[in-house]
């Protein structure tokens, strides 16, 4: 599904403040795989996610999705494959609009069909049915302004809206960093369920080693722009959460 080959990203090239953010990464991610990337600040994990998303382009190397070379495509040109959820739960929704109107905007963005989309009863029923799968009780509150919800509820709805357009790749950029523990748990459970239900190829960046241990099928540690460790969880049945802490010892 995703193939990164000899990928480099250099900022301020040939200047005194040159930064080698990603340093020759080779990485293959299979369709439907859930990969968790951990690493200290400045390790290159966010830059790597940006290179997959297309929000930055590599200095050299290639990015392929489903066998198609997308190295030079901008993020909006990759949007048919990729959905992305950011740290800030406020960034993915419009506070003053209702839950229903937010879903309507997401549908228009994903599949342009004119301003009439989302005003019929079938669309409302679809929204309620999808929201009900989250188990948060929000399906009866679709006319409530998004801004009245908690950060965790908003982030969970953002996740749901992000997969409405039949995307194949879900990029999670520290989606729980701004949330309290209970809200963070709701969001991670939601992400895991959506990834499984929609068979999404998922990449999660997190500083939370508990989440790295509990979610996903593969854990990658980055440092100084390279992959330092790479563990298939199925091949490590005796892996403990404390083992991950030892990576940063």
C-alpha cells in the first residue's frame, strides 16, 4: 500500500542551520496495517508523516501508494487516498455549526455534489447510524452545535468524518496530545475501531507509549531521521510495555 524508498528531507540545505529531518528511510506498509511511530522530539516522525501526506515534498527518494508514484503530488492531490487527523480537536470541525452541518461539509468536501447534499432525511439517517457506532450517545444530538462538545467527542467525530469519503489511508498525528486521559481513550478506541471496520492502512504518531503498546500491529522507533527499531508485535508475544520505555533509556 505505502512504499517509501531512500527517502530524504533536508531543510535549509547547504546552510549553517541545515537539518536532515529524514535520512534515507526505506519503509513498506501493507494494506490494512496499523503502524505506530514513536520517537523523541526532532526524531523525524512528523516529517515522515508529512512526506506520506504530501504536505511537504522530499529532497530525494520516492513515495508510492498502491504502486503509484505520488512523490511530486501535493497533499490535496493525494486526498483521494488519505485522511488525516491532527493534534488539535478544534481544527477538524466548525464550532458554530451543528454536528449534522459538519458532516454535511465533510460530505461536500469529499464528494462535490452541490449545496443540496445533506439536507434530505436519508443523509440524516446515515449520519445518525454512523455516529451511533461510536457509542457516545451523540446520534440523538445531531442538531447540537459542535462547539458544545468535549474535545474527545469532537475528535471522535472528526475521525468519523475523515473516513466518509472511502479513503484507504488514515494518518493520526498525535490525535490525543491535547486531550485529558478519558477523552484520549475514547479517541484511540474510535480510531482503532474505524481502522478495523474500514480496513484502513493507518499510521499513528504518538508520545504515549501505552497507546503504542496497546494499538497497532507494528511499532517503529525513529531517531535523527532514521528508523532505529522495528517490531512486528505478532512476532514478539512476550513484548511488555516496559520494553518500550527501555528504548528511551
